[in-house]
C-alpha cells in the first residue's frame, strides 16, 4: 500500500469511527421506543449464546425457528415484537427462554429494527457470542448436525476470530408458492427444498471491506433487468459482541470494519455457514400485498413495488437448473459454505 492509499485508509477509518459512535448514540435514543413485556435476562449466564431478532406476525415460523436454534445451542432469545396481531406476542411471552420487548414505532425508521437490537446488544450482549437473525433465517454450518454452537464459538475464540459469515440461501418449492402449504412447527425446508446453486456474484466494498453478494432466485426472477438492485445475500450473523459494536446495514456489515473480514483476503477460505431462508412459504403471496402497502422494508420502498406485485402473482421460482437440498456437505461441495480450518 502506497503512502496516498495509507492516508486515504486512515481517513476512512476515522470517518467510520465517528459513524459508529453516531449509530450507538442513535440506538441509545431509540431505547425509549421499546417496552419490556417479559424480561428474563437475569437468567442469562456468562457463557450463554444469545439470539437477537425483530419480528412481526411470525407466529407460523417461530416454533421451528426457536427449536432449531435451541438445538444448536442458543440459550436465550431477546426479541422485539413490532406490532404483531397474529398471536406472535402471546406465543413468545410463554417461552421460558425468551425476553420480549414490544414497539409500535416504524421498522424502517429504526433502520429496519437494527437500532432496537443494537440497544439490547449494548445492554445484554457484551461478552457473549450473539446471533442476529430474522425469523425466516435458520443458521447451519459445517458439522452443525454433530457439533453445537458452543463448540464452533470456542474454536472461533481459539482462532481469535470475533465474527462468522454466512450466505443467505433463498429456498423455494417446485410449483407455485401457494401450492406448498405449511403448518407451524413443521420443518420449512421440507417444503422449500430447492435453491439456486451457481448464479452468485460478489464484490468487496471499499469502505466497510465487507463482501456484497447478490444472486439466487430473487435476482434471477425479479431483478434480471437491474441486478444491482437485487437483495444482498452476505451476512455476518454471529459475533462475539462488544458494547461498542454496531451493525451498519441489517446484519450485512458491522463497525468496526475488521469484523467484516469473514473471508480470506489472500485467496484461501475461512470457515463460514449458510442462512437457510424461508421467505417463500405460501404465506408470502398475501404478505407481499400487505408489505407493499406498509412500505416498511426497503429504504426506497416504491422502487420495489414491481417486486411485491410479482410475488402477489404467486410465481413458480423453480427452474431446470435448481438444486434440491440434501445437506450441509452438499452445500460445502458447491462452494457456498466452507469448513476452512475447522476439521
């Protein structure tokens, strides 16, 4: 790196340090938007792995979401309910390992829930390995069926890694979305068992130094004419949290930016996982019309009206090149996750 590049990098680091402070201050102010409904955080033990999530009307997905991550080794869930009206709040309040906060404030104006979760992470996540997930995401990683999260986190500690990256893998059924009927408590990926295996592209963002990954069925079906608008698929969902950390864009990037280095910058591979994404359950058809009206899920929501309209039309996302999921070893063999040095 030349002298001019070093100066630019130092200037960028300085700007990002102040950005992180602004994000933390913003989250501190947004704490007043949260009302604790059930606070079981005194149960949290020093080495517990925690999971943070913002949800709205997820009563259908939550039984599987909670059970899957309990089986992995999550010991406590800290959840913000954003004005659900489908029984989500009552269901969560009855779970013995859930602490629950409620709010009726804008999801979009809270940086899509990130401000609320950052405040909870500042208060309760410091020193813990913390998962930050949406209710339609299920984490898997190499050996997840035989090695629980505490084993992975202990190994990451030994490697002096404070963060763990994952590709969000959109799963879908064969046939129209509404034809695959899902019931609460079922494994959603028995219904959504297909994925796109080879249409991903990535670039490294110069400012935050994270990977910006795009592709999958949403890029193929809904953003083919303008692929730069397709959702980004790279996330950093698992972090050894410090109260000074802050997510910048959902769980796609963090500050300090060294936490975004979940890839090998010298051509090798670091251990990584996959977030199986259950967005395309049959309920997405009706929910898309609702979300189009709410305009809460994208920064420039009106630009995505065509996306919501396409989902409301009940599409078939399957194609001849679709791959049927058989397990994590298959995903690793395809290069979508990596064991890295974790053997």
